[in-house]
């Protein structure tokens, strides 16, 4: 499943690689930075807080949104929780 998270006003200046690497997120387990695709793989806790899913977050060049690829099926409440 693929979700799109709009970047809003910062879409023109957002640099995912800089955001992830400058803040050290890629070094904190269980996060994994994938340099070849400039994407971040990590677990996200879902709406019920009892379950998590593995996601890969990327920012396609020249697009005003992040792409969140989810490795599992989601309820509409889970989708909403991820996109908030």
C-alpha cells in the first residue's frame, strides 16, 4: 500500500536526505537509511497502539509530497494516524 503525505508550504525547500541525516534519525535503531534510494525504513505504531507496521518513506524529486510505502494492510483509522 502506498500513501502520500503532502508537504504543504515547505514542499519547495524540503530535502529528505538532509532532514534525516542532519538529525541523526538514520542512526537510531530500528531506523535504516537507504542511500541508494534516499529513503528511510522504520516501524510505525498504528492507531490502536498495539500493532506496528514496517514502512519505507521517500521523497520523489520535484514532488510536493512524501511517499509512505506500507508493508501491510491498513484500516482507514491506521491510514489517518500515519498521515497526521
